[in-house]
C-alpha cells in the first residue's frame, strides 16, 4: 500500500501515513527529552569534576561554558532605521521543505 500517492492531481495520504507520523513524533519527543536529561546529567558531572572533555570508545563530550552573546535587534532596526537596515539586507535561497503538524 502506498502511503502517499497522487490521484487526479490530488495528494492522497493514507491513514497509515498519518498514524505512523504521529507515532514517530511521540517517539522523537521522548528521545529528545531523554537526550536533554542525559546531557544535563553529564554537564553537571563535568562541572563538578572540572573535566572539559571526555573520550570513551568512540564517544566524546566537550564542556562549553555559558557565554554572553550580543546580537542585533533586526525587527527594531527595520522599524526605526529602515534605510540603514535595507543597506545590510542579504538574500539567500532556502531549499523546499514540508512542514507537518500533528495534534
């Protein structure tokens, strides 16, 4: 069975596709949360021991201290100084993509 097909110039998405995608999103979220938890635990251990780098059997972790970053408020710049903002605009091409949202 095709998960996605085109019939009469219309895109037909099977229920299996929708179910599989929703399940994938749930698994992905769970994995991202677990990865965040593991990284936080490792970060705390590295801070406690002062280790900056760990190398173990193809696994590596590098500790990076927090920092302060200065950025330009482009929204405000465009609102208050549109002529200056225009001088520094840069156009770049973005690849085509599909955004899927599940509830």
